[in-house]
C-alpha cells in the first residue's frame, strides 16, 4: 500500500514512451519536499515516529530493530532517494545500526 497518493494530470513520459523516471521523481520531490535544507536525522526521527506512532531513540537500533517492517523500510528508502537525491541500497539502510548512523550515511552520500 502506498504511503501517499498524488493526483497528476498526466504521467510524464520519456522519449521512448515509458514513464520518465527523473520526471516522476521530481513530482515526488514536489509532493514530499526536497531535503536540501533539512537535517537527515530530524527527517528520520519524524518519519519513524509517523510510521510507529511513537517517538524513536536515534541511538537505539536501526529501522528493523525499532519495529519498522521491511516494506516500510523500503518505502523510507525510496523517500530518502527522492528527498535527498541519494540512492542507498535497501541492504545499506537495514544495516545502519541506528537512525543517527543512517542519517550520517545520507549526509555522506550527499557529499555533506
């Protein structure tokens, strides 16, 4: 189940007539916001709290340890890609031992 539905007039297509990945990602960034100016840790804490319905400790375990399921972890990974313009592998996100470490991985991948 998607975390959000976004109404658009038409799906942006590539020259080959397929969904244009970069254009679709731009639409998603417009919807969920660009993370260019926000702190990845602040974003992760808010996102995990939204999914779990309670605050999370930034130093007490990775997403799965905190009770975020694997499907939701995949959704968060996709949000990270859209929000911050970085492509982390799902395995990298799962291996992060804490939200603080995941935030540092995002920042490092952005070149911050």
